[in-house]
C-alpha cells in the first residue's frame, strides 16, 4: 500500500460539495493507499469548543474521541475520490472502535494516517472500514480507530472473514441519567467537527436518505457517554461503540451504565427502551 502525504488538512465543506458531484455506487476495489498528514496542528480553542459540545472538561489532554476530528477530513478525502466504490452522501456510521495507549496532549505535533479496508456486503447494502492512526512523529501511533460505515442499497462481495463480536454491555434496568438531546445538536457538533453530513443538519435531506428526521452524530453520542464516564476509565483503553439506531433530534435519551470487572459498560436508549448506542470500555 502506497502513502500519499498531504500538505494540509482537507477542507470538509469542499469535500461534501465534491461528494455530491462525484457520488457513485459500484465496484469492489478500495483505494490502495494511505493518506498521511504530518505535523497536524491542534488548536486549543477548537478542543475547548469540542469539549463543551460533548460534555468533556477542558484541559491539556485531548478527549479520547477528539483525534477523530483530525482523522475524519482524511477519511472524507479518501471516500470522495472517484475511485472509491461507495457514495459518501447519506453514509451512516455503524460502529467505532478506539484504542488509546496514552492520552495525547494539546501541544504535541501529530501524524495522522488513514486507509480503507474490508469492503463487504451488509444485509441492506454494503459497508466499509476506515482505519485511522494518530501519534507523534518517529513513534508508534498512540491512538487507533476503526470506523465502519454503511451505504443502503450499495453492493459488495460477501465477507470472507468474520468481524469481531459487537459490544454486549450488561447494564441494569434503571437509567443513571436522562438527557434532553437538543434539536440543534447536529448543527452544533457539525460546527466543531466539520461533519456537515445532511442527515444531521437538515430534516428534508435526512428524510431523503431514509432517516426519520435529523439525527445526532454517532460520534457525538459516543463522546457524550464517555464524558459522563470521565475519571472512571483507564488512560490506556479500548472503547467499542455500535450505533444501533438513529438518535433523533430533538429527543430524550436515557443513559444506563455499569461497572464491569475490568472496565465499564453503557447503553443509550430511548424512552421505549430501544437501543441507540451500546458501548464497552476495557483496558488496552
């Protein structure tokens, strides 16, 4: 696999415009290259804005989900290439697994790398994994992520291997928190992340892509749950989250948590008990 080094981080607004123009579905070959951004800069104010939207405290360390903000523009750059076999508009985030070996500091120069793998069939379409690594130069990456994205109606070959089991949290039957999810959380998260996917910011566009209305970003839901667990998880850990069903905005969400033998389990559910997000935290 070859490596393409970028001079600067791609601009997400331009990439979404490009996605609408180049959207296609078909083919079975992923780009055989890694995108790399060297000396990625961390803006302390941007981290603080992100922390406020997601519920983290503001400090000198990056929230465990923040490196996704650095990797996502590279993911979009890869997914909007004409050779990418799935269309980016309407793409849905199904699962995200983060392994952090140590917290990254706001002032560290970072290297970000992204590649795509495992394009396989899904019962309702096709899915693909975008693998990201973030770390300091000349050292092994300290942060790893695997995001699984789904496109309804697309096609791909059946998987020849099996995916790791999804998280299976064990939580009680009484919520530990009740959250009022604001109607503008999609726009607020888009403002700090750059992820302006229309399913999160425009109700008509969301319905056109098969959603019930605007939905919260999966990575906002994951970050919000981890912010609620702040101070109770190890610095070196793996956080596995599956986005089971869309979290509509506005809505009410119920957080269930339980200490596991070596970590934490959590679930975010609707009033009726429908799972929106299932999450486990385990030592890395």
